[in-house]
C-alpha cells in the first residue's frame, strides 16, 4: 500500500511537471505566432530568422545579462538580420553596410528615428534628436552653417589655446589621470568656451562639467521617475544646464548683431535669421519588416564584421591611408558619425578637436598607462573602459 502511494505521488509530480513544460511551450509558441501574424500577407517575403523569446519579456533578460555578446551570438546563429523582442517591443536587429545604408537613407520615408524613452525625456521635446520631418530638416539647415568647416576654422586658434590649458592641468594632477572621464569634461569645457564664448571662473566651469557628465551618464537609464532614479538625476542636470544656457542666450540676444562672429552661437543666430526662423520599412536582404516593428542597426557590429577591414579590432590608423584597400570601402562600412539626415551634426567639430588634441599630445607630452594591463572594455551603451583609462602625463618640452 505504501509503495503504491509513493508511485502515485511520483506519477502525479511527473504529470504536473510535464503539464507545466507543455504549457510553457504552448505559451511561447502562441507568443511567436502572435508576432508572425503582424507580417504583410500581401508580401511573399518571410520574417527574418530569430526568436521572440518568452511572453511579455521576450529576450530582454538575455540582452541585459549578456550585453554585446547577445547580439554577437544571435548574429552568428541567424545572420546579419534577425528578429527578437526587447523592452516590450518587437525588434529587427540589422548589421552590415548595405543594410545600414537603407535604414540611414530611409529617414522621413521608410523609417523614423526613435530614441529610448529616458533619452527623449531627459533631452526634452525641442532638441534636434527628438525632431522629425520638416522640423528636423529646418533645424539641421540652421546648424549646418554653425558646424561647417569654414566656421570651425575660425574657432581653431581658441580651440588650440583651450586644449593646451587643459593638458597643462592634466600634467599638474597628482598621480594618474582618468583620461576617459577627463576627456568627457574636456569636451564640455571646449563646448562652453569655444561654442558659446563663455569666460567662466574655474570653479563654476568645473561644476557645469560635472553636471553635463551626470546628464550623459543617465541618458540611457530606466524610464522610472522616482527620487534618486537615473531619470530624475538626468532631468535635474538638464534643468541646471538649461538655466545657464538661457542666461547666455538672453545676453547675446540683447547685443547688436555684427558681421564679426565670436563663437558658434553668433553663427547660429545669423543662420536662423537668414532662414526666417527664430530660436526659442524597406526590404532588407530578402526579408520583410512588419509595420510598427522597431529596427535596431548596429554600427559597432558592422565595423567589426565588414569584410573589407583586416583585423578590425586592432588599432591601425594606417588602414584609412590612400594606399590601403580599406580606404576605398563603401562609406557605410565605416560610419562612426552615422549617415543620412541623422548623421552627427557636430562631426566636423569632433574631428577638429581630436586632431588638435592629437597634435598637442604628440608634440608636447609623453604618457604611460598607470596600470600594467589595458583596461577591460564595456560596450553598452557605448564602448568605454569599465573603470576609466588611467594615464600618467609629463611634458616632453615646455609649451
């Protein structure tokens, strides 16, 4: 009798486990079917390969825990175009120059840009990032003059002075300098001094630089508006920066306009006036993408997998020299600044800053890593050293 009871209990437990497994399999199948039904029935093209994961959560947890390895493993399994479900939305992940080209050149016609909710909230509704259609075109036209090569060349002497001053401060630091954090602060200080023409006392400038860093660090936080949350910190940082920016704008608007431009904002006012304004899915590789699905393109994966680049993860600036085959690659094989109407409006400024910084570093300084090994890198939300990049600086000769 006892043996019969134990056997019955085992059968019941096994039946329960099998029922649970079958139920989970059924719900996953129905979840996948639910998204398959959104396909365009008038098109014979299939949906991309891939998995929609589990009901509601999709593959979000895999993505959060695996980081960039999630996309690498799926790409190896399903190819350069695959489907998944992340953060509550069906997503098509795209890699490769030709696929990215279709997306970047399809803005305003095939696709529209959508940033994470936290990014949209922190940056605000009136920014270039959050603008679409004619409003986006209008704003880019105004900024095109500000960031043209001709305009930026007029800032170059001031830019060189600012970079020299910042490098001197790095050399005066006791111990090593975290170049990753220092470079972010340097970028903001250059923007304040060169673009807006500000002459702030050092203590105040440092405060604003830290505020800007707080905004950037929380730009991709979870969209949870609660005390001490990343979203709340990002919003607070934006409000502080906006308050100072508004004061600068008021001062400049009160000044009489002249043809001599002292900084980028003077160019912006002039450009806006000239334009009559005042300042205040296509088939990819034989697959269809249903209307309403998100398309996530990968610049980093495209750079790493483009066949034209030899040893893409190796530091090799000469690869872009005129004698190398890589220099003749499709312009969408290497897109660090994006492309199409959403290409980075400040790319010329970024390149001038990098060139100026490189010239000053090579010509006036020597440096060594403060650690024995190169730091570990993290790829989300952008490639960066996990604990910073600590470097010891010293003058090679007097500036």
